[in-house]
């Protein structure tokens, strides 16, 4: 994650919160389970390291009606030129585009003059020089680990009221919201230390030629969205910091998503995705709903798969199967007490989670909500890690609740 495109990294009944631990992990095949990373609108990042927070709050004024989501209309972008352009020509076209969106051309040109090319940014968007073996267990272990779980429980306790409000309003479980923020920025600890204008200008006008594909047009549009947002909010474009790909705040929204999907979660009349966890929480939930999240539905289903389900995997980002086809292929319906048959009408998909170290693959049956998560980051590994971390957070909270009940004095 929002709905700016993300980079594709292939292998890639009942209230959800109450049944998450039971439902989310169903659907694993009998194959031995054989790790995949964050961030909205950007490619998977290298291992995260602590970094100072942005120098300026990520804020956006909104109408004073806290009961309704606030989404600033996004102007229809001028079609980006196809293919790479010489830097000078690309800059002239960009400045003209921004003038067409109501920004002062001289001011835009001056800002571009002050943007600095970053060799680090250009390097980070490239595949590693020595590619590592793709491994679902290794990727998963980066996020489903003791410290991230412990701090996720603490984050949930600290922001319980805001999380409960978002869950009630949007239908996205508390654990999923917390998990996304935990995977993206370690609950706000790692929000990025690159000047956003430097990162976006580097990728907009000097996208590395050795990359697998040219993404400069995407980043020119994100740079445009960023400058429009800065003008709308009175923010100095030269001080805002974020990730190496220009994502910002606790939920790591790209500028286009910030303008379109961020909402005011605490009703103070503005949106601040860095300093206001309430805004970040509500914005994550709003983003998922805008991308298809369904209230009270799980992410995975406990459908028993045939011995070799590989032929059922298409690797896409939309569910293309249904229950009759799965059943014809040898799948078995779940036998869970109290589980309704509503899922039989849903579009479904079989996803593969490959471990290159062992050559084994874990398969799961994904419900539509899985693909709302892949809109945040187009990776099967990412969406599954978010779900598995949410399951673990739910489990820890249930344990804590039981312990609390046992330690509560009983009146005699």
C-alpha cells in the first residue's frame, strides 16, 4: 500500500474478530508448509532499520464533519508520456502538467531545482545484485516474531478506542488494522528518513535504466500528487520525509492514496498520518473498504485441497475460482460447526506460498478479503503475513483476556 499501483511480488459466517484465528489459517493443504515485505504503493523494502520521523507532520485539512470520511477529489491526471524521456524534456512536460493542475510553473521549477538526486533511492528500487532465494518461511519470520507481536498488543491496548471506532464504522477487524501498521512501519517506529521530494524526483526523472521495467511515469504522477497535496495543505515540500519510494506516515501511503483515501479519524478537522494514530487507523480501514473489504468475512477459508493443487493457482490479484470448480477438482468443504454456507457463493482463489530453500509450497484458499490486502501491497507473501500477524495478535489478546478474568477478584 491506496490505490496507486504497487509492485507485483508474486508468491506473490460470524464476526471476523471472533473467528479470525480459526478461519484465517484454514485452507492449508496437507503439503508441508514450506519470508516478502511492506509498503503501500512501493516495492518491498530491505530489512527495516530505525529512522528519525519526518520533519513535518503529514497533515491535510478537511471539512469539520467528523462523522464522514474525507476524501479530497483527485484531478484527472494528464496522460504520462510513454517510455523514458530525456530529463530536460521530461521536466518541461511535468512543469506544464502541474501548471494545468493549477500550480505555479515557476514555483514547481524552483522546487525541482532544489530536489536532490539520491543514488541510494535509485539503488533501492533495483533487484538485489545477488538475488536471494524466495522463501515464504523466511519472509514470514520477519513479521511474525515476538517483538512485533508484543508491541502490536501494546499498540492495540493504547489505541483501543480509536481501533474499536474504526472497526465498527468500516467493518475491518482491529487485528488487521494493527497488523498492517505493524508490518509497514513497526507501529510508527520506522516511517522513513528520505526527503519525499528527493525520492520522487529521483524516480520520476532518473529511474535506473537497469531496472526490469521503467516506472518513471508512475513516480512522476506521485510527484505531481505530492506537490498538489503540499499546496492544498500549506506544507513545505522540502521538509516532508518518508520512505525511499515516497510513502508517508504510519500506514505508508503514497501521495495519491494520501489525497484519495486518508480520512480524519479523530474529528479534529485535519488528517495527520504521522502524529495521529487515530487518523492512520481510520485511513487504513477506509483504504481496505474502498478496495473491496467485506465486513464479517475471513481472509482464508478452511477448504481441504486436493493432493496437488498447483494447477488451481493462477498467480493473479483477483479471485477467479468458485466452489463448484474447486469441488470438481477434488476440494473438500469445511466441516465447522456453526459455519454458514454463504462462502459457497463467493469468488475464491488458491494461492501458493513457495519456499525456494526446500522446494515446498504451502497452499491456501483465499476469500475476497485477501485481495483487498493485496491492493495494499501486491504480494501474496505480504497479504498472508498481515493475516498471520493478525491471527497471532488475536490469540495473544484472548490469552491476556483469560488471564485477566482469572485474576479478577470474585465478590463473595
